[in-house]
């Protein structure tokens, strides 16, 4: 299939009317429905935004490639759209987007469609083509440009393949520098192939042969051979998901997100060629394990990554279970009481989700460390942490008898222990004969993993952590107002330090962990209120700043500020990230101060919100609804005023329509 088969003049907008990201996506989606490509516009737009929320598809260089593949799409198609003025699309390089390629693929799209989409992504690396597309006035010109570029690319690929085949026979070619790598993105449609193309081109400029394997939506393509890996000077992994790493054991390796493969190919290649890359050692290898950790970002980075893998899988249980429990409390208070069938059903469903929190947290920490064999021991270890009394042992109905399970902290310990336990078993059985290789995942890992984690949890972790958990819970529930005010101010301030990063996650996990241990705890409900106020202040503060100090913000920032009213109301702190990224010196301190003020007021007024998420939408659950709003408003206004007066006016800003 050629690119012209997925381009059509009817699916082109040569002059987008939209002035912001939301309207641009809606305008393109409208045309997709009108031309019969999409059969459900609302669901299609949701899928586009789901991908945007993972990471922006504004890849830089004035290009955006929003894409989706699902049952609401009838036909593979690339919609082309052009904005002459450019649209703020939250692109990776911060520049406005002029060219849009909305890629759609049906749920059952065959490989020929996906190959054509991959070829399109590769062509857009060519700056000459991009400039020509920006100047095109008619849809026919766009198709002609792509046909010519595709023909040229095919000819180059054919010549390169013939050259490679001819050179492969030369023994001297064995000494030519070779770098191998793997590119992969979450959806596997665009970024995967653009990173491959960028790395290959950067290598050609340096006279270096670069071979890249792609793990895209159509499976593994251009798979690396053992001989290529052996000969390679180093390995570049530009991926947002797991790839097969065992084959790269002992090679110099650079491991980065896929966007770095697109935007920083020269840097990645230079790291290999200049000797900056560390030698990678496969998981559980004997040699230089410290180096292995260093090559992937350091020991603490590895610990954080493994912990966040557990937390990210746990959060749906926290939020889903917590919100249903919160709704059940509303029903209890306003619609029937504790014996109401609606209350019993909602409360039971929420409690069931909560029951999985610690096991899921533990399981996916373990899986991140020891891969799939560690999942079961981690799950069982987390379950034991959730239900075991450290002094009395396992109970049949332990929730009714155990006064203090090992809880959240015990589950974290169980996850790390189970993960490294499997890593140790892999190392122990590494030299077993190949004839018994199949016994390891089917027999040895499950039995020994379960036996050892049960022994460790039963006799060591649960007795220790049940005491720690009891002490922490007792301390929190017995805190006076003074200490509670300090704690809530710190937790709320941490929510604004990195707005979704390690500090933010640490504060939220601490509060939600206390809430998970005892959903009826008044102190835990106060801490949940504090972190939600702290998380709502940054988007509200930037919305206030853009509304009342317009000369301090660009046109794009003022547009983003409007949406932050809703994001703030919904406890989505990440709405303030673009502002913090462009001016961290002013935005972050202002927001931290405002969040801390809001958290201080929560502790001082003893505001309780027995829900782990929802922002102001769950305000009916607060014991002091008006004070909950007031703490949020005072913190937001404090941050907004500090930011507005402190920040310097911007220059050369293009006024937006409402300012003209």
C-alpha cells in the first residue's frame, strides 16, 4: 500500500480555523465524521485525548500527529490539516504547530495499512518536505509532495539495501562502526518509526552504520540479529515500554524515552561513540550490578521507577474504590442510612477495590524488578501484608481479628523482597542444563518464590511492619492541632513542588496510604483534604494569574489558563506544568507557598474529606464544605497574587482575540 492510498483530498483542511489544541482536535474530528472515517465522534475524541494525556503528540518542528486505533474508526486514513498562524499544542519543543497529521486505524487494520503509516512518519523527518507542505495551497499539492518524497525514499532505501548487501561480503566491513538499537512508543504508530528514521539519519551524517529494530503496533520489524549485536559498538534504546534487554548483556547502552530518539539522535549516538554510555548487565547478572543500575539512571532512580510501577497500577483501585465509598457515605448521610441497599452495595464495592490495593501495589513492584515470575510472589506477599497480624499469624477472617496488619509499608517491602527474590533465583539457576530450562518458570520460580516470600512475610516483615504501622496510625490519630497543621502544610506544599513528580507522588501516596489503612480515620481524611487542596492550588493559581495579570503571560499561556479553572476544580495538578516548565523560578515557589497556606488552613480548621480523589467535586463529603472551598480559594489567591506581582511582563506577545 502506498501513502497516496491513505491520503485523500477530502480529508484535508488547508486553513484550520481553530486557535487552540481543543478546537483543532474537534475541527479535525468533525471532518473525520463527515467523510465517514469515524462512526462515533465523542468516543473518537476521547481516544485522541487519552493518547495526548500519555504524552503530547506535538513532536516538535511545527508538526503534531494525533492518532488513534479503535472500533470507532471505519477506515485507515491520514487527515492532513494546516494552520498558517500556528497553534499552541503543548509540543515537545514548545513551538506552535503548523502541520497536523491525524492518523486513524481501525481496530482490525492489517499490516499493510500500518506499514504505510510508518512510512509517512519516516518521511516527515525530511525538513525539505515539511517546508514544502507548509507552503502548499491545494490538497493536490500535498498528495504530489508525498508521492515524490515516497518515490525518492524508496529509491534511497533500495540503493542502501543493495549497497549493504554488496558491502556485507567485504571482510573490511567488519571494522566499520555499528550502533544498534530499539525504538518503541506506547501506541506504536508514529513515534516508533520517527525515532528509527532520525537515528539512522544521524548515523549517516557521521559515517556510522545504525541498525534500529522497531517494536510497533504491527509487531517487531527489522529485528536485530545476534551477529549485529555482537559487532555493535553500543546499543540505543529509545522506548516508552519494555523491550527484550537480555540480548544486550555486556554492551554499552543508552536508555532514553522515544522522544529523545526523535529530538536528540546526535546526542544519543555521541554518548555511544565517546564512551559516555555505561556497560549494561542483564537483570540478576553476577558482574557489576552497580554499573547496571547506574546505566539506567542510578540506584535511587531504579527504586523510584519500581515503586511507581506499583503505585500506578494501584491508583485505579484507590480512586475507584475510594470514590464509590465516598458516594456510599453520601447515600448514608442523605438517602437512607447505613441499612440502605444502595449504601451497602456501594460501600461493599468500594471496600472490595480497597482490599486489592496493597496486593496490587506489591505485585507490580515485584514485576518491575523480576519480570513476570515475580508477579505471583509479590501479590501473595502484598496480600499477607494486608491481612496478617504480626503476633497471631494468618487468620481465616483476619480483617475481623487483626488489630494492625503490616499494611501499606509492609506491602512495599513485600514487593521489593519478592522482586529481588526472583532475581536471586534466576541467578542461582542460571547454569542449570538447558534440558530443564522449562522447569524454571513453570515449577521452580512459583514454588520457591511463594515459599520464601511466605516465610519472610510471616516471620520477619509482618511482625516488624505491623508494629510500625500500628505506631504510625496511633501517632497520626493522636496528633494535636499544632502538629497536624505542620504536617498538612508540608504535604500540601509537596504537591506543588514538582506537580506530578516524585515529591507530589510521595505526598499523595503517604496520605492515601494512611487513608487505605483506616478509611474511617479522621486524621487520614484531613491529610486527604490537605493533599487535594495542595494539588488544586497550582492550576487555580495560574488561572488567576493569566486572568488578572495578562501582561505577564503569553497568548498561549492565557488560553491554557482558561482550562486550568476546570483542571483545578478536578484536582488535576498537571495543568500547571507548562507554566512551571517555562518559568520554574517564579511559578514553582509561588505555588508551593500557596499550597502550603491552603494545607495549613485544612489542618487548622480540621477539614476532613474521606475520599482519595475528586477535588472540589467531592466537597459534599467534607465535614466543613465551605471551609474546604475557602482553604482552596485562599491558597490559590495567595499563589496567584505572588505569581502575578513577582513575574516579569512578557515581550513581543501576539495578542489573542479577546485582548484585541
